């Protein structure tokens, strides 16, 4: 039976529930809001239909009735449709209306709770919505109603923390209404934007300066008013404003962008991950028939190791089958992933390139049939002469993420490329802005970028660590110039 499930996206990719993430990975169709972390879409299968049905102040994409009809159509067409909603589906998310519409249409539906920004935004800024001696509770309010601007003055006598959602355009009215109702202009307040994302920003202020503070923060934002806003509890998120993270765009697969952005953060550099490539696993069960006659298993990426041994586990393959095999890997990260499955890389070339690995394998003097290349279907052809190709997966462009990259590029000063395929996918659709420095993980990737008229910085070693170092060097160059 077809099903539509309303899933709360939480505040940023790190706060979605395990069930919510699992549903995204299995969904045939995702209908998503605008006011959420679109990195979540990288969890979807490459063939998943992604539909932007979000509504943003002043830029309404669909009316609620249209969204209801869309969900009904998707519910009839796809086995599993996920309605991905910012925060929690039922906290000013109109999830109740969508659920009623689906049930009236006879479509099976349920909901998965999400972490609401009403609590998460404050917490990420180091502000507790309740605190002994300061606030015994909190009241969550929408700054927009069907009847127009609410009467904010009636909340001025509240002793609980006031939390206003969707309040950027109403910040002045909130301030004026509360002060008119008798609240002190000195009451602590805070404006938190981009909660849980790389654009997180928190501005602490008082009630009299609330409107000015809201102007400094981009939507989606949360407005907090109450004594607790004077507290600044230890929270690393509260110490950093990431508004300039768009200046560095990290592209590639989801695992690659996550790793590089983490390494950059360790180096004190903020960046924006944009996973423009997805992995589409292939049927490679024929490989297991070739294992008895092969002597070397060759992996060219950590992704390949992960996909191969996951299939080994699914098949219930006896690991003793690999007892007489040797393993080769390109790079320390691939070798590390291999070790996580209990196997040591017997061969890792000093230079992390397909050419260097090819030369080392050729020096073994083995027949081509004795070497199995476990890698992407579109792997570097230089290795094809020394081993039998076994395509584990295809690397395919993620169109939604590519469009997102296109929107971010105008403000980008540095863009990284972790593969020639990723560079090709992006540069076929978009030109880099003047002055933007492309940083490439290796010479093969650099050739693709150079062929399109750019002069990239190239890592000395093809690794995520070296890529992060090259970005730092490029950033320092921009600062000097």
C-alpha cells in the first residue's frame, strides 16, 4: 500500500531523527519545505523524485491547498512519499491540515516528530528556554496569523520565555507591542538564525533593539524574549557565527564533503558542503564467482570498500574466502576504511594516483585475471590493463544539489573539487565567478578544470587532508591580495 509520511527535518542535518533519515534514504518521492537544511536531500536515492513545495515570506511557491493536492497525487503514484517539513510537522507546520487532507483522500499516512526550532535554536545559542529562578516555562507563538498581525501587547506580562517563530518581518511589531503592554525595554532578547546549519548566527540584544538585531540575521530565524536570554551557557555553537561560510564551497560526494568540511573546521576555516555527486550501487555479484582465481583485490576509494563489504555481509559470505588474498588501496583513507573491516592493505603507493598504483601492480608480474579492480564503473582507464574491472557503483550528478551550488557560487571565493567527475558536473552547468579559486585534489581533477579555462590550485598529495591544507593556503592568498 502506498504511504505518505510527514517527517520533521529538525534543525539542520545533525538533528533529524534516525527514523526520519532512514525514510529519506528509502523514499521514492520527497516533497520538501524551503526553510530547512537542504543537505538532507543528499540522503535520498539518486532516482528519488524531489519536489520543492516550500513557502517563504514574500516568495510563496505553493498555496497550502496546492500542497495538499500535490501530496495526494504523490501518495497515489509512489510507494513511499516523504513530506519533509522544517522542525516538527505539527509546530506551526500545518501538518495537521495535510494529514487530514490525505486521510480524506484515503491515503495511508503517519508522522515522525522532529526537533522544533522553538527549543533547538535557543539551545544552540546557549540559551535555556527554562531555567530555575528565571523562567518556569516557555510560550511558543507564531508571528503570523490568518487574521493579520497578532496583538503582542497581551503577552507583555508573561513571566515565561517568549519564543516567536517566523518573526523577521514582525520584529518591530513584537518590540512595540510588548513595550506598549508594559514589558521593560531592557528585557533581554535574542535573535537566532540558521539553527543547526552552517549559517548559524546568534545576536543577543535587549527588547528595545530587537528590530535592528533581526535585520542582521537571515531567515529562518527565531526571536526569544525573556530573562534567560541574558544567560550564555557553554556551547561551542554559540561562540561562532558562520555567516561567511558560503565563501568556501566544498563539492563532491556526501562522505567526501563531510570529511573535508570537518578538516577545515579543525583548521579554523568555515566552509559550505555541497554534495553534488551521489553513489548509485550496481549489481556486482558476479565478482564473488571470480574470487577463487584472483590473488589481489584493488580498491581505489573508501566508498568502494564500504559498498563491497556491505554486500559481503548481506550475502553471508564466509570471510575465510579472503584468507589468501592481498589487498591494494589508493591512499591512506581507503586503507583506513579497509582496516575497519579487518583487512590490512598490502600495497599503498607513495603517490595516491591511479598511475602510481598501476605501476606498482604491473611490477608484481601477475596475469590480468589475478587482479580484481573493485571501484567505480567509470574509474580511471589507466588501471584497466592490469586487472579485471568490477564496477561497484556509478557516480551520478545530484541535480538538486547542483542547482543549490549554482545559487551559492556568486558569493563563493574558493570551490573545491574532489574528482574530475565532480568538476565536470558543476562546470558543465555553471561558470565560476571572477576571482574564485578552484582547488583540486589531484592532477587528473585539475586537468578537467584547466580544460575549461581555469587555473586551479592543486594538492601535492591526493587526500582530503591535503585538500583542506590547500584551501587554507588559498584563503591566505586571498587575504594577502
